[in-house]
C-alpha cells in the first residue's frame, strides 16, 4: 500500500473504534446509576442509601456544581472504552493483518477468538480484587481521622484497575498470535525470561493506580504465569511446525 492508503486505512479503523466506543458510552450513560451502584459496593451500599433516603453513603461524596455531570460523563466514556475493547482490539489487529500472507491471516483468527475472553478474564479479576484492595488501602487511615473519598476519583480508580487488568491479559494473546504467524519463536520469547519478569513487575508497579503490594501481586503473578505458558505453547508449536517442514522437504 502507498502511504496515503495506509493513512486512510488507519483513519477507517480509528473511526470504527470511536463509533463503537460512542455506542457503548451511550449504553453506559443510560445504565449510569446501576454501574455506580455496582462499582461503589467495596465502599458502601449505594442502592440501600438511595432507597432509604440517606444523604450520605459511607465516605463517598461529590463536590462542585458540575461534579455530578462530570462524573456521569466520565463513567459513560470509561464504560464505553472497556465494553468496546473487543471491537477496537480487533480494529487494531485488522490494521496489521493486510501485511500478512494468506496462511498468516488464517492463523491470526486466534487473535480474534482469544482477545475477548482474555480481556474479560482480566477485567473480572480487576473487579474481583477491588474489595480487598480498598480494604487494605483504607486500613492505612489513622484512627483519629476520617477518610472522605471524592466519588469521581474513586470511580476513576476503579475503572482504571478494570481496564488495566483487561489490557494486561492481552499479553499472551499477542505473543501466541505472533508465534502462529511465524514472526516470533518460542525460544525468542523464553530466552530473556528474566527481563520479561522484571518488565512485568515494573509495569504493574508503574501503572497500577495503587502502590499496595496486594494489587500489584494480583496482576503480576497471573501475567508472569501467562507469559511462561505462552512461551511453552510457542515452543510446542515451533516443534510441530519444524517437523512438518522437514517432512515436506
């Protein structure tokens, strides 16, 4: 493709991704109250507070005239990004796929099939550890002080964890996909394993919204396990592929 055709293709993929995010953001706007009720459970029972007419829910609060509107927009957009992840991940791969050979494109179907469940598994893990992470972090509050948490900051923290865990779990999908298309061999994946382990730990330390070892461990340990599993799978696939090439020769 000429450069302009590549740019047009990139624009098309970005527009499709943006449209999908917009559609899911509208859904997030509509179900806004249900979403914040579910996400606020580690701190307070927001639904019970609403039904009972309480003015306060735990230590959560909203400040400013535009605070409620900004909160709803933020929740809607982040819900759109997370919910539309399978679509924009596919658009990312589809932008790369035209440069592959026919056999490589056939093998790349793995990426399309695996990207969504791995992202969902990572997002669920991020959501599942929230109560424990919040409890640990709140535990550092001195007894003589009250810890008031701004609602939009809290939800930003929650949704960032969910999105980060979901994206991190795409690591084995990319490694195995690159191996299936013949771009990356298993030996290449596993040989620098110390660098990979260090990079994963560094990544979790740098990008997790919290600095607590619990959250970092819940992300780093599964990622390291998935990395080694991807490397072993790649080695077995290389062995099968080399054997088939030798037989053809």
